């Protein structure tokens, strides 16, 4: 059956030719590159494409398990042109569809009716598309995705323009004929056209991937599997990360570590910011022994207390660095902060860089924070720290191309360093792009808009990205706890005090914090923080299964409601709620007050803490306490809830309470059991422990048993 569908698709694609306004009768090359993914190629495609440079290895077997859907338009309607400017693509757009994607977007969720320029930038610009992690890729509610496999700065007109046709004029209703009440009304173009126009300049050819469904979620899953599947972080990576102030020394970091353990506040990772090294702008990657006089003993002591260490860096190499001279022949012709910009597309550059970092890994460093791998603010004249687009790199890439993939090459290289050691990691980085779902790292930003932080969790999911908001300072205690709740309901829970002397729950005001002015009720604040951190730790087994589904099926562990309920148009524009795994929906608070409206999709839903029932298909005003994460559980769900741990190590065994919510018939949950720290799971060395109940009877059993140790102890069942 699948072969028949594929033949039909290929037959339809064979009708595609270049438009008559270009070279006559030049045929588009058509090839299936993976199940349900068709490549359309025209002209001489640039040799530097993200799919090629990142060495993507599609999980074809897993992709074959999804049916291939017929596209919602005739393929003869897709137009691909070469012109003096470069290449352009016209993709049909139905009136009934909505579009999403373009990477880690800020300021917009639904993208139809917008002009999008997914270009890498350190300062995201409203809703135009400039962002830390741009992707020339969008998905549709009609169950398909369009991806431009390019590193060129590409523009998408998502139903905003009409073209003069050869056989007549397509007339768009003029705003001048309407009842205009403002200049904004006058110049706003509503989405009414029948195409998405894609402009790929300065190229002699273009490659387009068409990714089929059968529905929106399956498109995203297929894309993630095309990228190699989702990542599976180590268990400790799903715990709590605390980043210390940028200039803290060894003694100050040890004090923070002691504080967490003494107060019984969970924490797995301590992050050291720039001043751990002798030079940081640009970087030497050499320990500053004045600030960390016994850094090897320090690393060992932190490990004994259950802390992993994460080191901040960027990839611009200072002249004092031991790798400066070896890297010079493999770097670009412009400097950043007087440091080299390595060409990480070259094996020689990667080897020099990672061979040196192997020393840090051997010393016990568990992960890295890779900063400033995007670009200086291209919307500002003062934004000039990055290398220019006219830069030349020894691989043949220019600065424009390198900017679009620099962060991806960087973090992929650093993950491969750990993979060679059979050690899993969970890292931080500030720039990404296409085909990065298999790399265990989360994106972050120096921006701090609360509502956008929630929206970015949703937008990241369309392109196989993970976004982690972080807690820094706050304008009030209320805002602090709402931000902390969001942090704990994200892929990586990061408490980032990089410019604060004290934890922000001691004093959320930045100026007062750095003056040492503590709140009078610090102990009460700590009690609430402890309750919230413990809730995150209790969810780690659930989150681990969600990430295993990401690895195996491509299902984003954190994703917008529209992926699961695309038939419900009420969710199409909801960007402030999201799903975690298969069974949980969260609705973070981000405005003043402890109440907000929450939409519940079809079915019955239950408050995670109290079991209060909500009937789906409607909005409710919900009140949430500071000390409780705003989680709602689908009916007929089993949720494994662990006894909280202060930290996770190789000997951790989770004591599990199985909670059943609204059980009406048989309900199951797969617990994934492996060592939680190596890549042995890729050799099938893992167990699947099936939890099962029908409400009156309970059971658990191994349905896959390839791992000899135990990570879970099933203690009891509870029902709501």
C-alpha cells in the first residue's frame, strides 16, 4: 500500500517544471529521501546545506510506521523558478489552513498573513522572524510541511501578496476601499492570497523538502525522525540547574552548593559563568587558578556532593588560548572580540577544539553553556560584535551561511565529544537551526519577556527545538513564583543568577539583591521554592518517558495544543498553554494575580494536585497557588509520581506512586528504565515497565527487559 502511495506522489511530482518566465522545459529533480519526505531540486544547489553539513541520519524504520498522506493541493500548482535574483517558490495556500513554524519565533504564533525572515540574530525583532534559532520551515494545519534546505537568508510571504498573472490580473481588495480608522488599518494586509511566496536570493539552485502528515503532529514527528529522532537527556539533566554569578570564585560556588544541600533544596547542576577562565571575551578555556586555585579538587568535591558542573564559554578563541595557533588555518578571516572564529564544518577544526575540551571532560565537567553563537543585533547600528556576512571561511562558506549554522555545528560537535566517551549530557546554547532534534541541548536568550517565554516553548516544538525559560530577577514576589513555575514546567529547569549575588527568592529586586538586602521572610520563600522544586523532581520519570517518545517516535515532549487537537479551532491560536508528554497540559500564570482563563480541549481533565474535574470544550477561570505547579491531566491517564530526590546519580532508585486520573477503562503508562547516563539505550539496553489499571485492578510488568539493574520501585496506587 505504501509503495502505491509513493508511486502516486512521484507521478504527481513529475508534472512540476520551471515556470515559462525562466529557462524553458527545465525539469525539477524529484527524489524520496526518506519515507514521506520528497526532495524537489532545481538548478545547481549550494553545496553547503544544513541537511548535508549536519550529517542527518533519518530513522527510516520509524518513519515507515506513519501513513503517507495525499497533499491538500495539486502538485502541479507548486511553482519553482530561477530568476536574476536567485530562486523563488510558490506553494498553494488554502483558505482553511493556518501556518506555524519558522524556528524559535518571538512575537507571533500563527504565521499566516505575515512576512517572515528567519535570520539568526541575538536580539529577536518583534514578529519579523529574526531569532536565535531561525528555520526556513513551516507546517500547516492541513497536514504537510515545507522546508527550504538552505543557509541563505530566505523570506516567506505567508499569504500577504498577489502576483500579476500572464493571463490576467489577480485583484486584491484595496484597503483604500474599506472603512479605515487608523494608519495601522491602512497598511495592514489581511491574508487572502492563494500562495506562500518564498524568496531565496543569491543562489543558482534550490532544494525543497515536502514533508507529509497525515496530520500536523505527524508532520512534526516525521521531520524530527528525518533529523535523526529526538534527544534523550541524562536523568540528571531533567533535574534543577543553578547558574552562579559571573564572577563567583571557588569559595563562593562552594557556599552556594552547601546552601542547597543544607536547606534540602534539590539541585543537580551548578553552572559557572565567564570568570572561571583566564580570558572570556574571547575565550582561553584555561582555568583561572587565582579564582579557582584547586579546580580539580573542587570538581571532585562537587561530585561527591552530587553536583554536576557546567562551564560557560563561546567559540571565539583568544590569542592566549592553547588552541589559537592550531586553529588559525581553519578559521574565518574576521575576528570576534580579537578571537578566531573556527570553521566547525571542517573535521580538523572540530578535532583541535574537542581534543582540548576532552581534558575538561576528563576532569569531570558534565556539560557546557555555548553562548553568543548567533550574531550581533542586525537590526541595530550598534550591534557589531559578530563576524560580517562577507566573511570567508576555509570550507568555502561565507559569513551569511556560517551565521545560519554556526550554533548548530558548535553544539553538535560538543555533544559528539561526550558521545565518544559514552556519556550523555544536557547542554545550553544560544543559536540553532534545522535538523537539531537529536542533540540534547536547550536554547536560551538574554530576553526576558514573560509571555513570550511561554510562546517560545510552543514555537520551538514545530521545528524539533527545545526552549528553556529561566528565572533571574523579578518585579514582585508574585512574578518570581510564576516565573519559577514556568521554569519547572520546561525542558531544562534553569535558575540563572548570572548577575545576582543571592538566589532571587532571597531578594527578587536586582539592585537590592546585589546590595545584600534580603527579604524579611526568606525562610517562608524557601519553603515555597522547596515545594516547587520537589514537584519538578517528582515528575522526572514522567518526563523521561516523554523524552523517550521523542527519541523513538519524534513526538515533541513539550508542544502546543494544536498538535494534539488540530480539529478544534479554539486551540489554533492558544500559545500560552501546552502539552507535556501524552497526558499533561499546563497553563502557566504570567499576568498579575493568581487567576487566569484556561481552555480545556475535548474530554475530561483533572487538576494534578486535587483531582478536581473540568469538562472539555470550554474555558474556565482557574486559581493557582504559588506552591503548586499548574498541571492538568487527561482522563484515563496513569501518571508515575516519584518521591523527590535532592539530586540524581547512578545509584538513584525512584520510589513511584502511580496515580490514576478519571479511569473509565484500561489505562497504561510506559516507564523507561535504563542507566540514565550512557548511550547504551541505543543498543537496546533498556527496560519498559508497563503500569496498568482499569480503576479496580492494578498491575505492572516488564514488557521489554534488556537492562539488568533497577531504577524504579512501585510503591502504591492512588486514584482521582
